[in-house]
C-alpha cells in the first residue's frame, strides 16, 4: 500500500473520532508543553544570572573568608573572621599584588530600618564608592557618600527606591534621618528604580559606609568580603595568584586545603551557576517527562480501543489484500500523527506560557533584563520525542491489529 | 490445470481442549471459468470451506492447491497479494466501510494493489457500472438499500478483475427481488467476463443458477453434479 493512502486512511480514522483524538493527545500536549517551558525558562534564568554576573565586570574579584565551600558542611566557613584591615592593606600593597587595583571591603546584614512610624526589614550593605561603580548604579536624588565619609565613619546612607517609598512615601528622603539599631543615619542619596542586579534587589537595599557598618552597627573588625577590581581582565588570574600567596604567607598557611579564605572570580561564579541551573533544568525536565510517559500510555490505551472497535474493518482489509505490514503501518501512523499533533500543540502552548512567564518576571519580578528565550532545538526535540512516543506506544496496538486472523476479525461482533 | 484442487481437506476447531470437527476430507477440483454453488444446511461446514478456499482460514488436514501451488508454499505477502489480485469476496453482511462513499469502498482493494493510480478511476467506474450503481457513486453507503450495498460489495470484489469471486450467502440478508438482481450480476460476470464464481447458498433455487452444485452435509461431500438445466436469476430455465 502506498504511504500517501495509508496516511489518508490514518487521518480519516482519526477524524471519525475527533473528540476522542483530542482528549487522547492532551497528555502529550501537557508533557511537551512542560518540557518546553522548563527548558526555555531554565535557559532564560541561566542567561539572566550569567548576564548579571557578567555585568559586574569580569575584572572584579571577591576575596571571601573561609575556604571555597565544598559542600553544605562548609557553610559555617563564611563566618570565619580571617579578613580584616590588615588583609585589605596587604592586597592594596603593590609589592604583594601586581597592578593598579581598586580594593573595597564589604559587610552586609539584615535588619529593621524605620523612619517615624514606618518600618521595614531589609538588606544593609556596608560598602564604599567603588560598590557603586562596580554595580553601575548612581543616585538619582542626592549623591553617593564619599571616601572621606568612609574615613570619618559618617552616619550617612544611600537607599533604594523601594526603601524610600516604604519609609517616606511621596515626600523627599534626602536630608531626612532613618533609624537602624537605634541609631540615626542621614539619607544622602536615593537610587532610581533599578530592579535586580547581580542577584541583589537594588531597590530594597540600604548602603552605608563600610566603616560605619562595621564599627557602629555590628561592632566587628573583620569584613564579609573584599572586592578587588583589576585594570584589565587579562590580569585577573595573576592577581588571584598574588592574593592567595600574600594571604597564605600572612596567615602562615602552607597547605592550600587549609586556606581560611577564597578568591572568587566571575568566571568561577558563572561556571558554578551554569552547572547548577543545568542540573535543575535536567531534573525538572525529567519530572515533566513523566507526564509524557503517562500520555504515551493513554495513547496506547486508546489505540487498543480503536483496534478492537475496528476489528471487522481490519478483517475486511486483510481479506481484500492488506498485508500485516499494511495494517501495522496504518495504526502506527495513526498514533504517530496523534502524538506529533500533540507535540505541535504542546510546543505552541509551551512557547505561549514561556512568553507569559517572561512577561510576569519582567513586569512583577523586577528582572527587567529577562529575555524571552525559545530554543529552536526544543521544537525539534518536542516533535521528535512526541513522534517517538507515538511509535513506541503505538507498536503494541498495531501489532495486535495485524495479528488478527481475517476470518475471526470479520466474525467479530 | 484446475485453479482450485482440494485433496482430503479437513478442518477441526479446537477450543479449550474440545475438538469440533467441521470438515472431514473433501476432494474436488474447480476449473477456471466455472460457476459453482456450494449448498448445504447451516452447520454443514460450507462457509468454513469457502474461507479455506479464500485463504481466510487454514485447513487442519489435507492439501489445498491454488493455481497448481500448495497453499503452505505461499508466503504471507504472497497470500495477501493473491487475495488482492486473484480473489474477490462478497459477504452476507456486506462489510462495507462506514461513513464512506460507494466510490471509496470500491477503491479499497486498489489501494493495496499494484495497479498504477492513474488507472484507478477508470477501473472503479467500470466496476460500479457492472453492478449498475452509477447513480449512487458518491453516496455514502449508509444511504443505500440492502441490495445496493451488496452491489457495492460486488463492485469492490471485482474492481481488481480477479480470477475468482467468492460469494458467501450474498442474498442471505436481502429480499427476493434484490437477491435476484445480485444473482443476475454474478451470472453475467461468469458468462461475459469469465470470472470463476463460487457461491455459497442454502437455497436450492439460487444454487440452480450455477453450472455445478456441490452438496455438503456434515462436513462431507454429499453430491457433486453439473446442473442439467441452469436457471436464470428469475428461476426460469435458461435457453
């Protein structure tokens, strides 16, 4: 039998049971849709995160206390007090670390801030002017505090737009006081609405001089990180080595496994995040694949019903010259057409929902740079997987149909 | 060479260890161009015999030669090919495809054939013309009367121009007028187009429209005689 006629026969067979065919492919539609969504949103998230890290500049390194976390057990390492002024000065020293680097210590914590009767709990960062340059965010009202504010341990703050709205509403914030831990800080600048950058929601941040944060608020003498910005990207690996050697020498460490600090570069961060997001995507795709399996079983079930309903037709076709192969092809084509249609609908729905999710993330989640990402490979994958499911789950019903003896099939009531 | 040669064919059904013998060793030959009626009371095994002759069922004993070759020597694909090219079937229950037109029902065997598609339309129209259903060509078969349905089935059986047409009680579901029309068509196919026809019936009048009658009783051949005065479809003597 010619393929075009088998195809026509299969389409006619499906069309006679339109409602049933539609319901049958629902499982495949949902399965393919979820896989497409997981793949597209996963890729979008990865791109967004990597973009943000890249935005931080590939010239930037972050020296952090504790050795490079190897697992959950190493989390306590970040409480190590191994980085203080001594280390900052050592890193700034050109005899230790090559190049004309900019170095800025950093401390951060969460607390409640208030103005008059308004209160909110938020992230408080102790930083310097360099923070602003690295983030590339500048106040729209007022200005950033200066290095002399840092030296003088001034009680000044720059706040994000959301903090301003929460605490001050419509009225001006610059020149007013906010209270943190029972102390007053003068607001000198307000950031414009910026959204999330480098995994931080800039809008709900409060930036203070790191000296003030350290001494006045936390009463500590160490830092949570030391940011280092090199002149050029090419110098980064050498600087990382220099920092390691310098700090190991200072802390008397001979075995690198016993480091009480680690230097993170953007490249490291991108690699880690890339592997985390791909692992997550794979996991979620597997979960979505389960619904495809269920959908495939649904297809098999309906095809078996269809085969037994059409037993007489099968008998007749065999009596007038259909071979086993003809019958198998006919029923296989039916199930493959079903699943491929399911795959196409799933891809369209998946693309639609991916777009909607992207829209929601941009509009309501603050990730302005979220891109709608729809991989062409997902289209081929979707159709291919759906077709393969049709083949696999259609094979059993089709072979059941072909096996029927023509006379028994014709006698079937 | 006879087109059909049955040597000691027997058939026993097995169901849950109970043996039901249906045919007990039948010997006969049918030449090309013959019009043979197989007669017998219900349960005599005549339908089973027809199914074996038409490759729709397997015998359990004896040998069946079709066109000089033992059936067991044919492959599955060859058997499908012979059913398509050499044989046409007309069933008591019509067995037409539902929600399908006369034209598409008649086309069905061609779909499985080796005839080039360019010739199909002519072949289909010729077969429909042979059963006098030109005015019903594009009707769905559910809109046709019983007699017309059976004529569609005959057109389907003869569209590939087969050597043999097997008709299993073709008039069984029809009123006598429609039944006569069917027999008339079969007679014409035999005389004019030289198709071999094997007709199963339990009506003596219908059987006498054939040239030869094989009587089957309890799975054995009771008699195998030429019809001395062949009747026409209206049961008047011919010539």
